[in-house]
């Protein structure tokens, strides 16, 4: 599939990946974020010069599960956008 074809699936909460990625088990998801806010923990408060417990609002974003099991925010590369090897993880 093309990148634009997987967007509706991401919005539905599906996991998607590229067959061209080298890492096994990698996929991306849409995180809903916290548009109404969430109480920030100490780590977030220190990073953003807030007080622990302050309301921290987060817009939706994409997140990737890396081959080593870690997770990170994700932004598609030009190669990802124009790739046609996207699939839905079952």
C-alpha cells in the first residue's frame, strides 16, 4: 500500500509497517495524545520547566516500535511517504 492508504488505518488504531524496513517487529501507531491534558510527572516537568502535577496537553502523534523493543515519536521520511510497501500488522 501507499502511505496515504495507511492513514485511515492508523486513525482506526491499527498498527502499520513497511516490508522494506530492516528491523523485525517494527511498526507505527497513532497515539491519541492528551488533548485535555494529563498531570505531568517529574521527568516531564523538569524537561519543560513546569511543576510536577501541572496540566500537560499533548496533541496526537505517531509512535514507532523499534527493532530493539524501544519506542519513540516518529515522523515519516521522504522515502516512507513515497514507499508502496506499507502493510497492516495483523
